[in-house]
């Protein structure tokens, strides 16, 4: 028996990336179905533990940042390796800190938002077939991860499909994309522990010549241990006993904190991989389905969430607002380049942490001292790892603001992030000036509070997509609005693409 469903966008994978994307699309009025191979149960055993400032800004533009912050622990220092610290307290952001929060807490907030927006969820549903043509995508799914792929199935038809289904992505495999790269770190340890003598701080980290470890308070009486011991290099499926966990703790912290319970433990390896393309026709990849890297810098979940924030409004612009399909190509251009940057940054950090030998350790310690104490270098590192410093390449001759992150500006009509809520563009003009160009409904007009004479258009994901210092630039503004937000309502085709 085959059931059939039709939706605007099909999202495959209900991790943070898929949940944010689906919620954005549904809030914009699109029909969205989200498929997940796992049963419906948000696990408390997830690996990611950090949300950086740029993602918190994205959450603020969706009205959920305050809730997320309350669920976590803001930290104003992040240890990278010996003497190397990240200091986010000087970030030019409303969120000048690193937020330690378990991934499952982030997922709960995002799933509740997605459900409230009208996303249709199908858990315990695995995609086993995928076809596409110029008009849309058809996916065939079976109930359960281990179900017979030739058994009873459900067919889903969509205008576009986004694979957010992780490192072993069935969507990436279905569209024939390789996942080139290599393993860079083996026998990493994860464990959830109850401790008789817990650390004083919610986050404790250390790196020693033969390993590293970080211990994070989970908020439910347990601590999450993540670490690596050079002397225990074993396959992922090798048994992990309590003595090895205690040894890792003593190696890095001088104590095992008197473990009283181990709720869960795992051994895994870390890869550096990136798909060569994030778009193939009407199918997109985002999050770990598109890129994976080491846990150094805690950028994995954050990069995936920013993939979603970049892609969601573009799908809305094309499907709802009549923008040209070529707008979707900018997702590949912008996010693939960012993925390369993140892999490079994470790789540098993990290789620094793994340096062995006295001379190499001295070099690492010296580099860490310089990184932590030379303010321009320290601020640049914090900016890039947090995502605040990430910018998109602008066309030749574009205004200097184009492609750059728009900070949470205080405008005459309110904060920029608040004006963006609902997935809106914000058109900022000089005080007392009113642009004559017809503005689509999804564009909010706002004004600078000072005497700045720039006219600028901010995308829903918080980046300047066009700006000018010239007066009487109505034609250029209208072209920018059409390119990024779709044509004016009077010219918009009535048909849905």
C-alpha cells in the first residue's frame, strides 16, 4: 500500500538544523513536512553543548533567544588549549558570551516553535528513494529505520527537499554526492556522569600533553564529559569502562571527582568532511549532512543552524514571493565557503591541541599566550569562532556593507532583530527620508536614529544585501528588492512555483 502526501518543502532530519529550517518555512505560511528516521523522543545524550553569539542573534530575530539563554549557562571564557583562551566578552553583540546548553534543550525549543507554526512531523520514517525533475521532488519513505525498503511506503511530493539528516545522510547518498575528507581524531570519549565532588564551575576544561577533557554541567544532576587520551586509541566499538573514564579525568583534572553513576558512555571518532555541493537541482544539504569537523571550537551545531537561517528565507522568497530560482544558488555560494572556513578553523585548533613533544608544546603554549593577550588577535579569533565575524563575499563594486552581518542596530522604529521577526527584510533609510520604491509586504521600513545618509537593505538572516550612500537611488533599490525579496505585488505572478 502506498500513501501520498504533497507539501511545499520536505525536510529530512529533525535535529537542530532541520527544526529551525522547518519552523522558519512554516511561520512564513508554507506547508512543511519534516521526516525523521528516529522514533519521536528528543535524546538527552546529544553531543553538542554550545551556542555561540551569532546563533543567539538568529534566535533573537525569531523571539526565542531569551528562553534559550535561561536554559543554559553563559560563560565569558572558553579554553581552547594550553594558555589559549577565547574571550567573547568584548564581542559587539547583545550576547557577548558562550552559552553552554545541551543540544536537546535547543531541540525542545525549536520543535515547539515548529509545531506551533504548523509543521507536519513524521517520526520513525526513513527515506529510501528519491527522484526529482524540473517541477519538484518525490521521496519514498518507509516506517522505521530497519523497515524493508521494498515494503509498504509513503510517497511525498514537494517543490524542494532539504536533507538535514546528519553525517550518514541518506539524502546526500540518494543524490550521488561524495563526502570527501578524513578522520582526524579517534577514540574520543563521551560520558554522562554523576559526581560526588562536582567542580565549582558549570564548565571545566583542560589540555595536557597527552590529552584534553571538558566537563559540563547538564542541569539534571549529571555532567557531560568529552575528552581524549593519547594512550587509549581504540575503535569506536571497543568497550569503554569506568576505569578509562576515571583515568581521563585524573589525567586532565588531577581527580576523578568520585563518580557515583555513569548514565551513558560512548566512544567515537571525529572527521573532517565536506560535500562538494550543497545544492543538486531541487535538493539541498544543510548541517552535518553537508559538513562535519572536529569538536574544537564547538562550531558544529552553530554552523548547521546558520545554514538553515540562510536557506529558509530564500526558499520563502522563491516559493511565496516570486523571486527567481537563481536566488537559491546563493545558498551554495555563501554557505559552502563558510563551511570551508569552519573546517579550517576547527582543524587548526584540534591540531594545536594534539601537538606532542616538548618543543611542540612550547610552541602551542606560546601561541596560546599570544592569542589570549594580543587584543586584536584575540578579538578576531572570538569573532570568527562565534560567527560574528563571518561575512559573505560581495559583488565587485558593491557598497562596503554588502555581505556583512548587520548588528542589532537601534533604529528609530526599534531594535533591528525585533523588526526582523516573522522573517522580514528591513529597509533602513536616513532620518526623515522615505523611499518611493514600492516595497513588498515582507519588507519593514525603518530609519537611522542619527545623521547617517546610507540606505541599506537587511536580509531576514541579518546580513546587508544592498546599500548605497547615493541619494535618488530608487531604481537600484527596486532592482535589489526584486532580486532578494521578489517582485512588487503588482508584478508578482499568481502561480506558486
